[in-house]
C-alpha cells in the first residue's frame, strides 16, 4: 500500500526492525546492569559472611548471565543451533541437560533435530568447548583437630580458556565452603 509516495508495508518493516533492535539493546543493558549489581551483592554478602544471601545471589547472577535458570531445559538454549523448536525435539527425546546432549553421537543429534550432516559434528564441537568441572575430595588427615578435619580439594576445568577474554566470556569458577549451620568458612572466585 502506498500513501503519499511512501510504501506503508516497507515503513512498518523498518519500524518493527528498529524497535526489535532497541528492545534487544535494552535487554542486554538491563541484564549487564543486574549482573553487576548481583556481583556487588555477592561481595557484600561474602564480606558480611551471609551464606544464604551469597548462595542466592550467586544462583541469580548465573541465571541472569545465562538467561535461564540452572538445571532447567532452558540451559540447552546456550548451545548454538538450539531454539524453541529444537527444545521441543529434545524434550521428546527426554534430553534435558547439556551433559546428556554431549554424550550423543553426531548421527543421533542429526536424527533428533532432523538435520543433515555435518550438523551433528558441528554441535559436538560446540559442546566440547563447554567447560566441565570435576572435583575430587580427599581427607588429608584422619585426626580431628578440635572441631576441624583437614580436607584436600582437587579441581580441574576442561577445556581451559586460552585467553583472558575467553575466561571473561565463560564466566567464573566460584568456591564456597560453609558449615552445616550455614556459617561461611571460605569463599573465592576465579579469575
């Protein structure tokens, strides 16, 4: 439709594209600001040794940065190529975690997503780049020292980030230790 020499359909498309871009920028700014506020909350809670606030702020910051709650099927949307339709296909296949997805072979991925090769190979390459933590705990001493037991911790992260920028983009490793009574014993963030 043309009014006064202006194509109304084209104008509507431009307005919709501009508004969509502005909303995406606003969402990004709000999420980053909220993550910064939560980082400050984490620092204050650690300083005050408020374990409960610290745990909630850590969980909320993780959810804001990932744009989904931990341990929900939404975490799968962090994988390139997975959107709303793909989530439904994974739900039918009873796959609800990145860990479950990563153990499939390329042919199974292509079958589930109804995609052609090399889709499965590329997805497996992307999944291999997700950091994986492993933790080993071992008692260093069988003697109780007052009310404490010495514990050694070994943590490994694979694959390791190759640059400071990649580490910033992949987030942080958080170490928190607290007692049965929720008393904060130790807290550290890496990097």
